[in-house]
């Protein structure tokens, strides 16, 4: 059975002009011609075309494709092994590209307008967008979420680094407070809780005492937040929640 150039064009999803070009340069010469000179392609020709299109998809120049396919030392099984290796490498590369695009999309959701290099410099191997989708699902319709998005979009690399420095300093001082045995309901702990609340107000959104108390509950209930605070000092998440609650009560008239 043989196929016309139009049929092959339809099978392969390429133009008739491309098939004519492959014929002219000797890359894919049809096995048959009609009396009128029309090209007819055999199943073997289609197999070769499939190989050509595979290598072209991977970016091989036509002269290299021809050299690969016409190498007398290469059998069909060797081609399949090579294609499998190339496809595996391509898949890995595409997966990395897809991950990078997803991260960029999440970053846009958070409003973090930093280059990849700047994000790495600021956050290292930590992913600042890992909770972005969840945050949008939880609070996407709130004024606080919209305000945090607006503010985050305006921050530069230096802003983010300054913010991180504030968090690190606060964490070190809270660690010292707990090491000294200060109770969560004492003035020193409540002052630290108030500083925590004002940090949120300054950098992200207005955080009234009731909202801050809800956040304190979340820092204990959500294992990820608990792990973050407890990494500063074991037990800090629970201690902070109590201090936040006490501070909110202190603030009531």
C-alpha cells in the first residue's frame, strides 16, 4: 500500500511543501512515483518520516537527522534506545520548566515581583509561594487579603530582606524571653505579641486584636505554622498563642 503526498501530509500534520523539501534534499525520498510523476509513500517511508519528525521535534538540524538515519552502523533498535534517552531527558527538562512556570504563577498570585535570582537571594531554598493557593482559597475574598497582595506587589528585594531581618530579630528575642522563663501572660511576652501584631499591620494588612487571636490559634492548629514558630524555639507557637490572647485582653478598654 502506498500513500499520496496529501495523505501523508494529513497523517503527519506537516505541509506538502515540507514533504517536497525533504524529497529535494534527499532526507525522505518517496519509494514510488506514478507515471505522471506524483510521489507515493510506502509504510517504510512513513516509518522514516516518523523518525525525522521525532528528531526535528528535539531540535536536531536536518543534516544531523540525515546522518543519524543513514548511518549504516545504526540499527532500528539503537534508534529506539536513543530516542528513549532523549525523550527522558526532554521530559525532565520540561518538568523543571513547568515547575518554574507554576512557581512564577504562584508568585504573581502573592504579588511577589522579584526575578528568580532575587527570590533565591531572599528566600534561598524556601518557597515563598507554597501557601499562596491555600491562602487565596481561605481569604481570597477578604479586604485583608487584597491589601496584602497590594503591598507585597510593591516590595523590592531590600524590603523583603528587611522584613526577614525583623522576623529573625523578633524570633531571637522571643527565644531569649522563653529561655528566661517569662510566662506567656506576663508583660514582656504580651509586648512581644503586640510587636508581632504590629509587624503584620506594617507589612501586610491591618490586623485587629480579634484577627490576631485567630491567627494565634492557627499557629498552633496548623502543623506548618507550628513548625515555623517552634523552629525559633521549641514550644514558641503555644507560648505565642497565649501571649496573643493575653495581649488582646489587655487591649480591651
